[in-house]
């Protein structure tokens, strides 16, 4: 397995993800595109010392954005939505 810093890039902090962290014990992370669910699970467990219940992944789509007269696309990334056991908690 790769080192967990090669798999987990950063947490995704939005209103929706913050609410899920408090109420449902679900955390969202940006992860490497080539990472599998089992690699993500092991990386989260090693990095934070928690037990993971399930991992769901999705690839974000690029969106068109405009700045003045210039158009472009946003970057894509892989997102992992991690559900922890009821007794585990991550401090972000």
C-alpha cells in the first residue's frame, strides 16, 4: 500500500459536509484518482486511528466557468465519503 499522504489530499469542508460530520459521523475527503475504496479505508484508519464502516467514492465533473471574456473548466477530482463507526470521531 502507498503511504496515506499519497492517497488522502484534503478534507472537503462545505455546509453539507459539516452538517454530516456533526449529525451522521460522515466525513468527506479529496483523494487520489487511482485510489480504490480499500486503499482509502486503510489510509483513513492509519492516518486518524479510527474504524471505518463504509467508503463511497465519486469523480467530480468539470464545470464551465468564466472570468471576464475568458472561459475555462474547473478541475476534476475524486471525492471519498467515509462513514465511521459510532464510537469513532475525527478532529479536523
